[in-house]
């Protein structure tokens, strides 16, 4: 099975100039925790709900004045529509990511493949569980002495 068989097609995006308010509202409206960031038609980064919390809110950035490009992760790992589920899982595991943007031969964003897609739609619950275990870090907050 290939990514194109189970990816979310035509994903919603924000532009680099979208404010954090606009970005967060779109994420809320779509009930997602991940948003591709575009510069025109080019994928240039991604913003997650965690990015908003850690890179913006915790740093006391002003959400109406801060743009998506100010907090996005710019080194985006992508796959093609013809990437196998096994290879997609390997990419997710290697780079410790749960969502993989899918681009065509021209670099145009055509979909998103999430680890949950591999588990549920791809029927690979065991493999998805192993990948999740690999990419997840134990939650052990640092305690002040």
C-alpha cells in the first residue's frame, strides 16, 4: 500500500504571514494539531500546537503580531505519493515525527500522512505502535531542587 491510498488529500494550510491567532483558529476549526506553512504555493515549514505553546506562548510572544514563520519548524521531511507505508514509517521513526507532508514531483503539497493513518487506515496497528514508541519521549518534567 502507498501513502496516496490513505493520506489526507488537499490539506488546509496557512501562509508564512498568517498570525498565530489565524493559525490557531484554523487548527481549532479543523480540529488538528499540525498545520503546513506555505510561502505562496511552496511548503516551507510546519506549525504544531506544541510549537505555539512552547515557542510562542511560553516566550510571551504576541499572537496577533507573531507570524507562523516566526515559530515554524522549517526543516520539513516529506514523502511522495508513491512512498510505501513501510518507508513512510521509517521516515517518521528516523526523524521522530508523527505527520509526514506528501508532495508531488513538482514539490507541491498534495496530502498529509499521519501515524494514525498508517495505524487505522493502513491496518498496521503493531507497526504504528512500534513507531510511536520509538518517537515518543517519556514525560519526565525537570523538577526544581
